[in-house]
């Protein structure tokens, strides 16, 4: 089954000053995407930039596949200006997904900033069961929070400046939760996406509490299919390609 296809933009609307939600009409033959996977999407019809850009699956709805993205460079600036009806070349879904937690485990989901894009559909999959630790720089950087609070069991918000929730990082919030939780913490499983330092901190917390944990690594990708070796990370078994062996890894595999 081919993972190359053309997708038509159904909607490309701003959700924040520098974040947009893109909805693509995808072919019915596309493999069903799973939380944690990603797509390589054409950001320009010309040659500058030449390469596709990697975006996490935000969620799949009846209208198509949705991508939540931050405008941070030339490619995403061009993408932001694209209108409904534009056809884009897409490759995906690609990469590994978040493994399912044991039936009796509570998923603890950690999102830092735009990392919410990767874990949003995973939380939705475990509606009223997952506890989310969502951190951002300020309250204005908390994206899709109302929707998230509509189906998560609990959302614990933290911001760097204390403008919403507790002051600190999502890792700080997780650490406090685990230190003050009454029930056995072995009934939890951790999933995280966000900046490298956040994932490293989450990995250390999970290790200290002996909780299974999975992280979605973010690296620049050129090809998305494991050919260019541009996105490797160091693991305990050597180097691994984020696009092919990841982006979701067991946290203990990564050499931080």
C-alpha cells in the first residue's frame, strides 16, 4: 500500500499567532495513522525549500488528517499562507506509534509546548483515563486546552512564568504527582513529547519510580524514510534513525 499521495487542503486556520491547524483530505487507501506517527508534507511547489517537512499526526477526523504546526521557518511560513483547495504531496503515515498501556494502567501523558500535537490523539484514544501534564512557556502557548480538558481524565497545566497552572515545567508537575500519589505507581505508564531537556527529565523521573515510559523524539528530517541518516540519535544499542526506528522509543533506550 503506497504511502505517497496528494492531499487537498480542507482548512488551514490559525489557532494562535504562530500556530495553525491544517486539515487535509486524504485518500481512503491511506494506511490508518496511529498516535505518535508523522507525515512528510510538501511545504512549497518550488525548490526553496526543496525538502518536505515532518509533522506529527494531530488527529484523524471525518474531514481528514489534521496537523497542528508552529510557524518557525520558511517552509511553515509558506504553508501557513496556503488556501483551501491547494493540493500537497504527502508521504505517510510514517514511524512508530505509542504502544498501548496495560489494560489496568493509567496513561500519564506529558506534553511540552507543540509536543501536544503528537500526544493529543493518544489522549483522545484513552478518553477519561489519561492524566495529562501539559507545560508551556506562557498561558498563550497552551494550545487546544479546552478540547483536551473535554476528554482527558485530568489535565495538570504548568507554565514557565506561572501565568497559568503551576509555575515550572511539565516534568516538575509529574514529579510532584508521583511523589504525592497514594495508589501504587506501578499502575501507570508514561508517554511524552516535547523539548529534549523535558524528555530527559521525564526519563529520569520514570527510571527513579520504575515506571515504563516512552518518548517521541524530535529531530530534523530530510527524507523521512531512513535513507539519509540525518535524524539519528544515540541509543544503548548504537545509533537509531528517528524517522525509521522512532520517533517513539522506550525512554531507557536513549542515551541522553
